């Protein structure tokens, strides 16, 4: 192996006989480099959009969510709640009541997604950092306050400064044991809460979410004191989410289930993964096409070196060693091209990440420029993919080289 590698390196880096074959080889190297660069850039952009989506989904969807398998609610006792908080890796754990209700303000009415929760809710997702009007203060059952999504607040005619004007919003929900009544309003529960602020997450919550105290929501929906829709759990390390979810699942009764953020919204993430795989396959095909240039370069190189082949044969080199020399020449060519492409692609991604050179061109989008995130595993996968494809192509071509020992 040392001898073929030595000869291959001498052939590749030799400047003495620089000719058209070397120029073609350089073009082939550039082709592999451009394909590798394109692959790592596109994958990094997909990663960037995925990270943005995960950030947006982190507000409505916690790291881990415990909910009922059947029905909208379940009874949560204090002992079980303490056990959940005691699980290693669990950072915060809050009870949530979630239901669709009617909200009205002055002469306007709309259907909202009511989120009844505890004061620690903001610690799960840092939603308090997204406040645009007022502050994240939901009060308590005695003095309930409501925090709305910014789009919802504006649609209701609630703008900046409203948090200081003691504006009350009304919430209505059908009673659980409603019966036929002469006055329809008798079958409705109505509660009032003081407006305290609005948040903007750039997600669906902005358009339909109303966050209130847990006791307020339970009273409105005729829930028992310890009855909840779900439990939101945050972890101290995202890498351990699956492990923590497994530990929690072992504690749950059969009628409850624990879900990670990806399991809470599986369709979106399946689509993202499918799109990423499709792009990966398309660009892999481009790399396969670029490998034909490498094959052609090595084939021409072998034709030019016929005289050298005879000399090597007379020196005792076997046909296997001679073919290995040209295989290594092609492998060196593709390796340098791939590494150059990965370095340039990663450098471009880093520049885009820090300076946002390429803009999306839409004022209504979550981010101004294309988001990118470089995953080390993607770089390794691209390198392995290129080496496998080029190795197979070069190996097939090298076996076709005719070696004349005469």
C-alpha cells in the first residue's frame, strides 16, 4: 500500500508534466467541490429553518407533555405531581387547562384557545420575553388577569396602553350539565379577567391564545380543583428529552401518555425530514454525475501514463498495484475536492449565520435572512457519501484499465 500511495501522490502533485489531463482533473475536482459545498449549504439551511420552527413550537408545545389517552382531562393528585418534579432532569412542571371558549370585549366576539395555567408557565418557554404590550402577569383566581396574543388583541381593538386602562374581557363556555332553559344564557358559564398584556411569538398563539390563571379556567369549564387537560414539562438539557420522557412514561398509568415536542406535532417534522431527505438524494445524484468527470480524468491519466505502467511492471509491480495507483489518484482528487467544498460551504454558512448576507425578502416572515445551522453530523455524512460514490465509480473504471506489460 505504501508504494502505490507514494506513486499516486507523486503523480497528483507533479508539476513537471502539467498538461490538458491535469486541467481536466482540476475541473473534475472543482465539480466535486461545488456539489459538496451545495449539499452542506442546503442541508444547513434546512437545519436553520427546522431550528426556527422548533423555537416557534416551543411556546405552545413544551419539551414533554403529559395528557390523557381518552378524554379531554384527567385528575392530577399532589403526590403524582411531586413524583414528576422529582424526576432527574425535569426543570419545571406546570398544570394546564386547554379549551376553546368564546371571548368578548365591548361589541366584539371571537373564539379563542383558552390556556389556564400556573404562574410558573413563563419559566417553561420564556414567553415573558416576547411581551409587546404590558407584562406577563395572569394574576390569580381572586384577581384574574389575561394575556393575549398580539394579533388577537389588535383584532379585538386592544392596543398599546390598554394594560393601564382596567379593561375587562368576558369569557363564556357551556355548562357541563346544561339542560333546556328558557333563557339560553343560563346554560353558560361567564367569567371576567383584566387585560394585562400581549405577546408575539410569530406562531398560531398570536392569533388565538388567551392565557389565564388555572383556577379561572377550571371555574369557567366546570372542572374540579385538581382536574387538568395536560401537564407541561421542561427539561434542563434537550439531549436528554427522550431519556426523561422514558422515565416519566414508566410512572404514568395506562390512561396517560407522555409526548416529546416532535411527537406533539409529528406531521410537521415528518414533512421537514422528508423534504431534507429528498434534497439529500437529489444532490447525491449530482455528486454521482460529477463522479463521472473523475472517472474520465483517471481514465485519461492512465492513457497518458502507459509508458510509466510498463516501467512499473518491469520493476515488479503487479497489475493490482498499478490499478491501485490510479484508484488512489482518483480518490485523492475526490477527497481534496470534497474537503475543499465542505470548508468553503461551512465558511459561507458561518458568514450567513453571523451577518445574514442573503435576505429572505419578506417582511412578514419570522426571520429577515435565511437561517443556517451547521450540524457536525451532516458534514460527516456528506464526506462519507462523496467518498462512497466516488470510490465505487473510480473502482469500476479502474478495473476496466487495460495494462499492457509488453
